[in-house]
C-alpha cells in the first residue's frame, strides 16, 4: 500500500451520525448543562427546596464569583495533576488505536485518593474550616464551570493542530460547534499527560467525596452531630468512588475513552457536573435535616448492597471475560459467537438483562436519595437524571453493538429481551 493510502487508512472517519440533536442540540446543551447546575443549587438553597418554584433572578455577582474559589479549585486540580504525574502505580496500555498504536496510562487514581485522604485528615487536625466549601458552594460551582469552559476552548484550539489520525470518531463532523461540544481530538495529551484520562476520574470524582465530607463537617458545625442520613449518603458515595478508582483500568475500554473526544461535554461533566450535582443529597441534608429510623436505614443499606453486588458482579464478569475468556470464573458461561471473533455472554449477569451493570448502578442511585426522605423531589435529581442518561447511553451502545455484531446481536436481543429492568424495559 502506498504511503498516502496508508495515512488515509488511519485517518478518523468523518462523523456522519450526529448525536444529542446535532449542532443545535449541542448549542442548547452548552447552556442547559450550566443552567441546570445553577438551578439545582439555587433551589436547594431555598427554605422549601421546591422544584415547583420558578427560578428567581440570578443572585448578585459577588454570590456567584470569587477569585478565592477559583484559586482553591485550581489548587485542587494542580494537586491531583501532581499526584497523577508521580511515578507511583503500574503503567498499562489502552486499546489499540486506528494507527495500530497503543497509548500508555498510569494506574494510580486509588493512590491519589489515599494521599488526598491523608492531606484532608491533616487539614482536619489543623482545624481548617472545611465548611467553607458548603458556605461558598455556588461560587465554587461557577468557578468549576468557568475552568471547564476554558479547558474546552484550549482543547478545541489544540485539536485544530492535531494530526487527522488523532481525531475522535464521534467528534469529527466538521461542524465546529458540534465538535467543540463532543470533543474533536480523541486523546489530547501534553507530553505524557493525558488530559481526558486525568479528568475522568480524579479532580471531579475524588473532589465529589471531599465535597461530601465538607457537607458532613458543615452539618456537624451547625447541629453538633452528624445525622444518620448524612452518614449513609457519605458512606455510599465514598464506596462508589473508591470502587471506580480501584477499577481504574476498566475505564480504558469505555465509550468515553475509546469513542468520544475530549470537549465541553466531558470537561464540564467531569469537573463541574459530577462534583456539584452528584453531591446534591449531602447539600440538601445540611439545611433540610431528615429523621431516619434504624429499620429504614437498614433497608436502604440492603438496597445499596443489592445494587452494588449487581453492578460490581456484572462489570467484573464482562471485564474478566473480555480480558481472558478462558478464565475459570467465566469459562463455564454460555456465549454467542460473532463474526468479529469476539463472543457475547448470554448467561450469568449478562443473561439477566442486556445491561445489568446499569441496573445495579440505578438501584444504588435510588439508595443514595432515599435517606433524604420522601417529601422533596430535589434530592432525587440524581436518580432521575441518571435513569435518562443510562437509557440514552444504552440506546447508543445498542446501536454500536448492532453495527459491530449484526445477526449475533439480534440473536442476543432475542435470547435476552430486556434491556435494563427485567420484565419491564
Ligand atoms: P458497558 O460496560 O455496559 O459496556 C458496553 C459494551 O460491553 C458493549 O459495547 C460491548 O462491547 C460489551 N458487551 C455488551 N453486551 C455484552 C455481552 N453480553 N457480553 C460481552 N460483552 C458485552 O459500558 P459503559 O461504559 O456505559 O458502563 C460501564 C459502567 O459505568 C456501568 O456500570 C455504568 O453504569 C457506569 N457509568 C456510570 C456513569 C456515572 O456517571 N456514574 C456514567 C456512565 C457509565 P464489546 O463487545 O466491544 O466489548
């Protein structure tokens, strides 16, 4: 094959099927995503925290913006960047790229969480006012949004100089607005520093746990003790984050890393949306305390445990199978062959529904909201939004699997008719 033909073969194809409503949808989401964060936090700040109330006028600029909040966040991101760059943890390879190369990734997010926990422990001993985060949460959220916007602009400009082989299959439509939103370059790096991989699990996810701890401290300051409801939310969400960090390697095969580029959608999602909306239950509980009896607490713990077992069991089963189908833990499972040579699991967790991992994740999401009682919808935002996200993500994945596996996928759908909820959906 000639050199030119060879180079063309490695180029990312033009994205022909636009998602999220194309460029108009992308434009809308550029405003809807930050608007939703503002709306949720402002509503949560009101006495009745009612979603039926119409959004009021924006608060004055000084409530939204503080250079100190920006500095604090930049300090946090820099600390996480430093921990990522330290030579601790093993180095592994990602999936094979279009040009047949594989990028190297350092697996040390769990280490970063441990070091961060020690530093937070020291700040507690030094009696640093962690409740600052609660008191200035809106300013911190706005700062995170601005940092994400600045990063997305940088990423788009950087992508214009990237070779065509480095572009994302999902963000190469030629429409600047759409590509800016989805992300034009697949794995933007500065030297060996992978910007997308870094943002996916570290500043936002570890930050989410820290934010929850700050809410716990704010509750302690306000009422002299930590409520059972707050402890459950803190415990459940910390377990979820630690699990994600412990299984960091699994992220290398997700849609986010393999298909989507790094643009506004992921930058805003990772740095602002996750830490400032996933933590809404804790934020709500500080000023809207809820009585939670022991029996109810035990039932919620059980629900979270069921969700976690399904979530972890199914994700690990598939990861083990994809890494080594002959592994004794999965070798006995029934499978369907596909034309690509890969097989599809059709028994075990993946014989229950076509996305058992989403089912487990959604059950846990419900368990995180229940400690906030049944009087308000606001703390249920996560489970409602997450259901919509996973139903949409499931449809995206089905579409990709249908393209990849054709008849074998149809056979899988016939054998396992439900997508996420057994006998329902
Ligand atoms: P999945 O882990 O569900 O991966 C889907 C892929 O799995 C398919 O493309 C296919 O890829 C493979 N697959 C599908 N069915 C089978 C089968 N029967 N046998 C073998 N392989 C199969 O993708 P996600 O990245 O969406 O989810 C990973 C986890 O992350 C989930 O638990 C999800 O809930 C969670 N998540 C959490 C989010 C959050 O904000 N908290 C956001 C998004 C996800 P192939 O055949 O090519 O291997």
